[in-house]
C-alpha cells in the first residue's frame, strides 16, 4: 500500500468504531412492587391458596384434566395464529440478514456483448471515426464497500435485531393467549354441560310436580292454578335446553377453530359430558421480580423501544459524509478470442465520497420522525407495564372474589334443596299451597345454576390469573430458537441516552 494511503486507512479504521445516535438503555419498571396476593375483603383476609413458587409452563395441568392437556398439546402445532406468528419470526430474521449484509463488501460479475455503430452525423465520424458496425465484448468483476464510519449500518442491524426479538416475543404472547383461550373455552364447555345436566334434573322434578298437581286436581284438592303453574314451570325449564345446547355446540366449534379444525370436527370427542375440573389446591404465582421477564408483551414492547432508539442513530448518520471504495477489473475487446489477453485488460479503483449539502429539510424531518417514534415507543412500553400491573391485580381480585362467592353459593344451593323437599311434603299433606312449591322449585334451579356458574367462573379466574402472569410460554423453546441478541445497558431512569 502506498505510504500516502496509510494515514487515510488508519483514520477510516479508527472512525469505523464510532456510532452516532443514542445507545439503548433498558427502561425501568416498578413491577417488583406488585403485590401477588388478593386484597383484604371487607370481612377480613381470606385464607389464600397462592404460593410464591415458579409459575409452571404447562399451568393447565394444575386442573388435572387429561382432555385439556391433549387440546393444549395439539394447539401448539395446529393453531393458525401460532403458525402466522412463527412465519413473522422467520420474516424478521430475514430482514435482520438483509440489514447485516450492509456491513460487508459486495461483489459481482457481469458480461455483455453489444453490436454498435457510430452516427454518420455525429462528432466522432466528423473527426474521422468509421461508421462501420462492430462487436464489443465486456466482462468485469465489480466490488464495492461503503465504510461504516458513523455506525449507520450497525444501528440498522441493531434495530433489525431488536425487531426480530420483538417478533419472537410476539409469538410467545400469541402462545400465552392461545393457551388461555383454549382453557377458557374448554372450562366454559364443561360448565355448560353441567348446566345442561342441572336443567335436565330440574325438568324431571318439574314433571313430577306436574303429575302431582294433576292428580290433586282430579281428586278435587287442588285448583287449576296449581296445574297451570306446574305446566308453565316445566315449559320454562324445557325452553332453556335448546339455548344451552346451542351454546355447547358453539364452544366446541370455538375449540375446533383454535385447533385449526373444521366445524363439528371435535363433537365426537367433546360431546360426552365430563365434570368441571376441580380447582387447584395450590396456585403458584412466582415472585413480583419475575413478572417483567415472564410477560412477553412487556419484552416485546422493550424490544420495539430498542429498535426505535436504534433508528435515531440511522437518521443521524445520514447527516455525515459517506465514504466507500469501488473497483472494477475485467476485459474489453472487439473480438471474443481476444478476451482474456493482456491487452484487453481494464480496471478502475478508487474511493467514493458523498456529502449531503441540501436535501430540502428531508434529513431533519426524518430525524424528527424517528425521535417522535422513539418517544411513542417509550410511552407504549410504560402503558404495557402499567396495564400488566392492573391485569395482575384485577385477576387476583377476581380469583379471591370467586372463591368467597362459591363458598356462599354452596350453602345457598343446599338450603334451596332442603326448602323444596319441605315444600313438596307440605303440599302433599295439604299444609301449603302450590305457590310455595313453585317458588322453591325456581329458587333451587336458580341456585344450582348460580353455583355451577360460580364453579366455572372460579376456574376461569385461574385461567385469567395465569394469562395476566404471562404463564404458558416455554423459555427453553425460546433459547432453542436461537433468538437474535441485541446489547442493552441498564438504566433506572430512561430508555435511551444520547
């Protein structure tokens, strides 16, 4: 290398370590202050089944329901939302490869043959050049490299890596949502089947009451009111059965959709009524300090903030000169057999320089746009963290409230059953009118349905709790997927520093 080029080369290498724009610093969140316990009730704190143990990846196994576990396993490979999210991960990784390619030189080979002729009225012919047509052969190797003096390509690669990481966490957020949705629809289905069974039992009770009223009317010890009221009660109970059956079919179709199946494809598998899974004896909720790393939506928002911060560096680098190297080497000849000869060789080599002078405000507006997007991403991160905090607190409150509600409804349903037995006995003995029996029947049906609804709601509260905690995605699978790593500092106050 000529001596006069050594200082320039050394200066270029030195500057290649610079990168304009702010470095990303992981923003602070206060989720470590979250209370992973329900609020005290008005009548005092209830005993809690919450445990500060790690949140299980397959949290639905706490219900000890093999059918639910099978559905969750099938959804991991069959759910279309998960497949679409996985495709977006592949797309973002391809974008990362494109961005990283800008850091390396590029080269290529080209060749052509052209048939040419000079114009008889052109200046070259006037100077004596021939207008006879001729062939011209060209073959060249081209190479070029733009030196990343100001870190534009590195910032672009950093941003693409952050977006690839965001797509990975987006896939895991979809996994959390799909797992929760499958569990929710499955538990609603089992609760619906329990309500169907309760309604059929009450239909038999109403049919017995109608036969009793008709017998008493025929014997002259009851009025037409008793028979009409009993018949109306039976009709009202029967009227709820089609609605419950339609709801059952819709829930089975919802599960089929989540598994990528056609409508009614799961009917044979799920129509047989099974009892609603029992509530878990212990509910592991982990530690507050783990919440930010367990919620994929928080990690996704952080990665998007990282990408928006890196984009500022890309915009700032456009204000500075761009320096590169460009070269061409090859052959040019009138005859093909001369290609490759020493005399046909040609080459060009030298540096290139581009210095922006006037862009009509484009560069300033681009920088302002990236800075505004970074602020928006920072606000979105704060909103995500705050929403997560609220979701966890609300889910804990719903879980505790359903526990208390269920305890009281168990007592109410038992007393309604006792009241109906007493009312029927009194009616048969003539000590009470049929209105008492009718009221007792309605109370029992309403109480049993409310108890069933409460049992379902209690299990759904567990589902909502684990969804809010970010449970259900597999960190081991995330590591095996080899996600793109992007460096990030730690800061307790802000998301970027200039």
